[in-house]
């Protein structure tokens, strides 16, 4: 079945900064969060679950960004920024460098309940905002924004792999029985939250050069996850010379794509959230 492309427009805040959503959109939020809450315990990492408790997200309506911001400000000094459904790389990186996490203020329609191309408010808030209360995760995002601002087009493609295999699809915990999820692309998808720890995918120890050399697709369930030792490892990654690692990765070249990324089958529904890129090998 071909995925039906739906074009989304972000809702604009009113003069008080309040965003009005129609009742059916609040109902989508309610159903998405109920379904996600059921799979998070013992799968999401404790730092994420702490952040989620701290945010105290509403279950019956789409939250207002100001309520998220007050928790982020208190914990890491971050905030969200309401943005259109698609923004330029420059704006995306610039916001992160300024400790502002872009949130497109629209929610998927029922037709796209399990899978959408664009990251919506559910993905950004439930997937990423809980960990933005954690200093290591926050610092990593800020560093990433600063590097992205100075990167050229080729470098940005490499940087995107680092983001993909950490912020979006990262796992934490070397011991398989204690392994947990911190990637927001997983944590905003119930199917991938269950799959990621199922033992079916391949788990690789995080190594920045390997990560930068690993192709991925946004429209496939991830065949490979990279695992960090602890959330604080993100501090260490942020402090490594990422551009130097990138030069090594470029010199060594990309790994052969995992076979599941090369097949011609249409994307399975209910899989990964994805990020501002077209469905192709990245
Ligand atoms: Fe994301």
C-alpha cells in the first residue's frame, strides 16, 4: 500500500501565544499519548521517564508550548520554538544552537496515525522534550546546532547520521537486559518502541566514526541501532572533535547499506518517525 502523502500546515499562535486546535486534533493527541504511555515503562530510559513526569503532559489535549517551556527553562534553560511544518537547515541548526527546540505546531491526521513523513507536535514533544530536561542530552543538541551552522552540504549529510543514530534512534545500556531507549524517533512510535528492544535488530556499540559511516532510511524500520553506555555519554560525544571524526569517516567511506534498506517494498506502516529528508538512502 502506497503511503498517502498529506500536506500539513502548522497552526499559528494567537496574540497571546496560544495555539487553538480543533477538538478532533486534541482527540488524536489523546489517542496517541494513551497508546504510547502503555509501551514506555521498562523500555524508555529512566532519564526520559523522569523528564516525562516533570513535563506532566496533558492526556486529553495538545499541550501549549509555554507550559513545556517553563519546565525546560527550569531544568536546562531550553525552550521550544513554534515553527512551520518544514524549515530550512539554517533555521533548524540556528534554533538548536540557541537552545531552542523547533516544534512544528500541527498534529497528524487519523489517516497518518501510525506513520507520517514530517515530524509533528506529538513526535517533538513526546519524543524529544522529556530528555531536553537532561543536561547531557541538551548539551549534545546545542553542540549539534553549532556544528550544523558551520557545516557545508556534504558535512550536513554526515552530521545528520550522527543525529539519526543518537537523538532519533539511540539506545542506552550495554547489558541487553538493562538496555533502554532514548531516541525520540523510537519513543514517539509504539511499534518501534517494542521492536527496538526485541532482539531482532542488530545492536552496535556506539563509535562515532562508525555512526557517521552508516547509511539509513527514514521510511524503513531501523535494522541497526547504536548503543551508548549512559545518557552522560552524550556529554562526551559533544566534547569530542566531531568534525575530525567526520573527516575520518569521509576518508573511509560509507558502509554497505543493510540489505533491508535496498529492497523495493513500500514502507511498512507504524514504523519510524523521520526527519526533514526525502525517503532515500541517507
Ligand atoms: Fe525528531
